[in-house]
């Protein structure tokens, strides 16, 4: 076993060393990008106290605009006042109406996106361009989850851009020249995105061979550490390489095994867009004059959102979302960065009233979440094993979803998956099949080291970066130097043996 480990270790030295430099070096680009890349200046979306006293009846505004069905109807904060936002087609621009007189603001979705972009970035520079994006691209990859979005680019030397998802007034991503360069380098060297789509199978095979050789290199190195005992430390580079093996072998095995698992999982099951709005609902029954009763309905309440949804019986409901209780909020770049990854719920509990009669809907938010689960899975709630409200991001529902709070529903047979639903407008936020959870755990804890999460985002990033850098310098650098030295000695040894024979 010892001889076998030595031979395999030496055989894979060059290939594995190059692989470690390639993925370790490009992997360091990610924490650099997230730590020093562009950052939004404001964390929370804009907000106005919702006041419906004296507004034009919502059902009349919708009827006069010829809107009989819609996928989402909600009141959102605009630049000067709250507006009625209507999503007829999830893949088309949304429509906006003034509340007090019901007048439509034409082509306002783009205007609203620019308003949100300036709000999040506190940016006064002119807008260079506004681009509608309805499919994932290399600069806006699938990990961002939200579509469609607007890319708002400011007239600045660094090409600052922000992606805005208007349905939830969310900042979906931020770019500038610095981040674009690092992101391109990461995609090219870490995920090999330069491969043509039709040859993706070749990318997966070649990457698997590279990562597999690196994993085998680490395993044989561990075997050599265990099987070869030395009474004294080996001299020179060989001694430092052995010390590096003690320290970096476990992190290297964690990175390679989880990376290989991730590669294979996504090759077998390519990622797809999971965010799904409810099917359009008929609005003919939303006739309750909520504006006339608003003073009594909102007495003593801090209402931050109002939307119209449909329950399982076809009954339309006004959902009144209460503001989340906060003591201050993230303000510094570091606090905002941590808040983006940790997640902070933007709304608190919700109250429901019948949109036709004004009667209270006593079953509440949990019941609506269960009904959404039945709608999106087509399966009875009897298959649900667990229901809970998610108010923070974590390994199973992370920052990429950019939507909190949501309800988590764990399904058994025949669904065998966990889904996350947003009751604010009846949205399926994410879905994770049971067969994908092992890879999800592996990538979260073994590749991204989220077990360090309690220590803080900065500490986690620092520890991972140091571990990778240490592996690069002491494992790859010294290991490659040793291999080159061994090969030079091997080339010299035949001549040396001939001279000894002649003497």
C-alpha cells in the first residue's frame, strides 16, 4: 500500500498540482469579489405607510383598465407615493396605477426600476442605459434566481450596474468593471464556462478527471503520511511539504469531494428557474370598498404591504402585511454585506380580509401557505411532514433567493421535496428535491464552509481564504517544485551511473 501510494502520488503530481493552482487560485476570486466588489448603499427597499383612505376603489381601477385577471396585485412604494402594481404576465413589464384617481402610468415599470436603482445605490449620476433581461446570461447567471429584471447602468467610469426585480422591489445583483473582470475569471477558470454548450459533456468529463486526480493526490498523500513514519523531520522542501500535508489535506479533500459532487449533480440535473407566480386569478369578486373601512381596519397597526390573493376555494382576499419590528438596520458596507447573506425579514405577520365582503379570514398566513403548497404540487397537505416560517437565510434556503419571509413545506411521497412559498403574492420561491439535498449540504458545509457561519461572514471568508492560500503555496507550489527536482535528478542519474561504472 505504501509503494502504491508513492507511485500514484508521483504520477499525479503535475496534473494534480496544476488542478490545485487552477481551482484554488480561481476560487480565491470569489471571496475577493464578494468582499471588495460593489455594494448597495441602502439595504431595505423604499417604504411608505400604506394609507388607502380616499383612494379610488381598487376594483374599479382594475375594471376600467380592462384587467380581468392578474398573477399578482400589490401596493408598492413609488418615488412620490404608493402605487398599485399589477402583474398580468410574469414575463412582461408590470403595470402601475395611481391610487387616488386610478390613472395608469404608462411604461412605468422601467421608471420604477430606475427609482429603485437610485434608492439602493444612492447614485445621482445619469443613467446610461436600462436593459430588460428575461433570461439568464453570463453576467447575470442562474444563481441570481430572479427573472425578469432590469439592468440599470449608470454613467460612471466603473460601469456601475444594478439588476432590479420590480415585483418585490429587490436588488437582484450589482456589477461594475472590477466585479465583471473577477466574475469572468472565476467562470473561465473555476467552472470552465468557455466551453461551448453543445460540448458540455466534454467539460464535465475533463473537469471530473482533473478534480478526481487532485482528490486522488490528496488521498495518497494522506496514506503516505500515515504509512511512512519518520523519526526526524525531512530536510528542505520535503519537510515543509509534509507539514503542509498535515494541515491542508483535510481542507483539500473537503473542497475536491464537494466540488466533484457539485459538478456531477448539476450535469445530471441542470439548474432551472424555480421561481413561479400563481396562475392568473379572476378579479371580478374584489368589490369590497376597503378604502372606506381603512381607518378602522388599520387602527393601531403598522401596515407595510397590501396585496390581493386567492385561496383554494376561489375566494379573493386582501392580505395586509404588518411591518417587521426592527431596531435600526444595517448601514455600513460590512453590515449590509452581512445582512444580504444572513437575510432580514422585510415584513412581519399578516392579516386577511375577504375582498368581496370584508369579513376577516381567521385561518391566517399558515393556512394560505398550505394552500399554496397544494396548488404548486398538486398533492394534498397530508403529504407534508413539516411546516415552518423561514425568516433568515441558511444552507437550504440561501441569499440567492432574495425573498423573506417564506414558508417552508417538507413533503414526503409522492413529492419528495421541500418547497418554499411566499404568501404575499402567492409565489413558489424555491423547490429542493430530496435527492438534491445531500449535494446541497455538501456544497454548503464542505465547499463554502458554512459551519463557520456563527463566527460571522468576515471570519468565514478569512478562514476559507487562508486555507485555500495555504494549500496553494505549501501543497501545490512546494509539491510541484519537489516533483520537478525529482525529475531532474532522474535525468542525471543514468550519466552518473555510467561514470561510476567506468571508474
